[in-house]
C-alpha cells in the first residue's frame, strides 16, 4: 500500500467546512483512497473511499486531484461531534491484506 | 447484532496475569481483524481471520499473544503473562468480504491496563 502524509492537527469553527488534506504521491493505478475517523473512546469508523472521481455521501465529500497524488476530505458543515482523528489510507480495493493506519490528523472543531 | 461487540470494555490486570478479550463480529462477516492501539497512536495490526482460518498473525508482538476463532464467528485474543507494555486498547473489526478490501466495522475496543 502506498504511504500517506497528513498534517498532525487542524482546527475548524463549528458550522464551517473542514478540509483535511492527504498526500499520496506514490499511489498506484489500482489503489483507492479510503478515509476513516476515530472519535475519542470509539473504534475507527469508515467515512468514504474513491479511485479518481470525486465522491460524496451523507458524511463527507472526497476530492481527488487529477494526478491522484493528493486528496481532500471535506466535512461541509463541521459540528462539535466531528472532533476526531481522521485517517487517510490508500490500498487496492481487492487487496485482502490488512488495513494499515498511520497517525492521522486530529481535527478539533470549536464553538 | 447491530455492530461489533467487544468485552470487557475495561480490564485491569496485574503483571503476570493471563487475560482473554472477546470479540463478537457482525453476524455473517467473513473477515475478522485484531488491532492494538497505544495511547496517541494509530491502530496497529495484530492478526487476521478469514472464517476460522488465521491467515495472518504477523503483527502479534510475541508468543504470549494468541488468537482464535474456532467456529468462524466469535474470536478471543489471549495474552499470557501480561507485561506493562501490553497496556493498550485492543480493537476488533469485521468485514463481510475477504480481507480489508471494503470497509471495516470496528468495535469500541477493550482498554487493557497492566499494573
């Protein structure tokens, strides 16, 4: 799996959009970008994944650059409950190997 | 069940004691993973089961760690002769397919404190 780089921490005002960047310059053509988040005292929670097209679901939007070397997870209207550690992971979709987590970005949403 | 269930939620052990941590995956899920998470770190892979078969145990830190899933559903992670460095949150995850190919569903973990 390709390695990812994320900022260790970010702040966001409640109600504003939170934009979390991830660099994955060594991503391969068959590797997807996955995002998970971990709220304090809980296990990680799947958010979204994508290959090259932008994706949106009820939780977030994922914007992947044309060269696929970086991506941004967007929480359009951050709430206090979005305070969590966000992990960006790249892997082949049908890779049956384990999911490898980095250290993620700690997002603090403030009132 | 509605989600992955882990028990106990908290466990305090004296150094040298044996502990057993239980994971009830989502019914019908083929794959089951155990992760260890130290304070302030991301989850670290321990071991992976596909049904009852343990296909990968490369992350188990020592032979004091043992995991099983005898009937392809409930799994138990056992740690023998616990040490202080074993203190961590132990997370279990399951997925409907093989491996981590799609999304994993995680439990809330067992927080183990070894005194």
